[in-house]
């Protein structure tokens, strides 16, 4: 019989769980280091006891930067098969997490199939699902109703949940006092704000936070403390509303740890580049070094159709400065539900950002594959280059679309390839361009 309630409970008791062992092997670290960091809260291993297909991943201090892929059913796009194709794409390209953000109809059938299939950890936002799950309008939903949805998701096997518990009356007061250009852009945050204003009640996830934690503890669900007051444009970044909520999240982090519930804290969505590093340090300090999950950040507001790029820039800076987990952004951000092509572009952009940050952070062995790519390029071994590429199929397709006359070059430089020229000289050969050999 299992002798611990959660990964954090086990870690505090000195127990190395199978999930800690798996993470240690993936990260090239000792299981004892993983255990210590889970015990102190600087690493989280989201692993619901009912998610039997899970291949555990660690998020946090000293570990590789992980990425999350958002998908799910909406009222305007109800193609379950297409969403499952997006799941296949996420798994193919190595996304460590998938968030089901479905907000239409009875979503549990899709989510159950997703959890049964996916070795990646699964996250949800119960607030999104509340109206469809309960079949009630917002004003008719009670505080206890919201907790029913949390329990339903936990019972289904969800590994982590975004809970917007920090947007309480104090944080709302700061938001309303200062004012903003974009107000609230968090979907879950806006729904809770509306519920609070219409009912006159406190945020139910804050008021009944201990009950939420007991549900999460029962199934070992990691709480991802949502940033309902995150900036939705660069002009709103690092304002009093964002910081007021962050202070609340720091307190909620400690309360969760007291219940042996693992924590991640979510971070800003839009932010100028020169503010990102300071925000990462601020979050880590206020939230006691809990793993930080950033939604971007997008570094400019004028690139609809290209926001996977604005996000990758911000995500790379954020992760290099201490963030642990990147939520992907697709070219369709701000425009529509992403299609398969958008999802792929978003995944690749986030993987690039995460890997670049891991190199900058000095994560053990992060550079190894780059060094293998460099060696393959030195040899002008195309098949080996494709093998090390993040997207081998695209790399090969580009190369073969305009094939060179000599396979030891590419069509950009031909025989004037710098690598070919230097290699030939160092091998004692003569370099000739005007004579066909």
C-alpha cells in the first residue's frame, strides 16, 4: 500500500517515488536531488494518481525548461478528431504537457480519452469548464459548484489545474484603483471577476482554498496558481494589479505546501523585453522559489499572425532568467482557434526558446545535441544533420526543394561553401571553381 499522499508528502518523508526516479533519469541528476527539491517546493512533478499512462516530468530549479501545448473544444470549433490530431502532433514533437482548455458542452469524454492516451502531463482550467459541466449560467453557479468541477477533473486524472485563487477582493481593489489599458485578459480571471461583481461574494477559490487543496491532495494534483491579472499588453506590465495578485499568490503557495500540494505559479503574458528578467526574479522571491510557468511573454503587441515569434523571444529571455515552464503561443493567437499548422509552428517556436534558455542556464548536457549538429555540419553530413534537427522533415524538405549539384554543399553557396573550402585546404587539397572535376 502506498505510504504517502502526494509527491511532496513522500519527499518530505525522505521517500524517493518512482516518478522522482523517472525525472532523475531524464534530467541526469540524482534521485536524492530531485527528492530534496520536491520537498522544498522548488521542483514540481505533476502526477495524478489516476493518470496511469503518464511519463513523469519535473518542472523547476535546475531542470530542463518544459513546454505546454493548449488545445480543446470551443463553441465555434467542435471537431474532436482535429483536437486529437493536435495531441498527436504535441506528442510527436516532445511537448511535456498538454492543457485541455475545452469550454463547450460535456467535455469529459474528450478529456478522459486524452488522459488515457497521453504520456505527457495533462492540465485544465476548471473555471473554463464550469458553465458547460454544470449546465448553468454564470450567475446561477455557487461557490460549491465550482469545487464540484475541480473534483470532477481531479477524479478524471488531470495532473495540474490552473486555479485563479489570487484574484481576491484586495487584488481587485488594486486593479480597479489603478485602471488599465486592456483590463483583464485572462478568460478564467474575467469570469471570476464577473461572478464576484455580480454576486458581491469573495472569489470562491480563495474563500474555500483549503477545501480546494484537500481535493487536490486526494489525487495528487499540482495547483498552477493562475495569474488572472496578468498584463494583456506591454503597457499594463508590472503594474500594481499584477504585483498585488503576485503577493497573494506567494501566500497561497505556502498554504498549498502546508497541505503537501505541489505548486506552480503562472506569469505574465505581455511584457517589454527589458522588464522580463526583473519579473522572473520578483516572482521567485515573492513565491518562495516555486516553479514559474509563463504565458509567453509576448514582447510586442503589433504582430498578429506572428505571435509565436514574439512569444519565443520573450519565452527564451524568461526561461534564461529563471522561468521553468513555457506555454506555447501559435501564429493564430488573438485571431482564431489554431489549426494543425499553427499548432506545429507554436510547438517548434517554444521548443527553440526552451532549448536556447537551457543552454544559457547551463543545464547539464543541454549543449550536447548542438555539438553533434556542429560535427555533422563540419562533415557536411546531411542525413546526420536532419537527425539532430528539431523538425527533421522540414529541414530535409527545404534542402531537397532546390538540390545542389554536389551533395557536399547546399544550393545557397554551391562549391563556394565555406565549410567545404576550409575542409579541403586543411586536408591539403586544391580548391578550384572554374574547372569541372
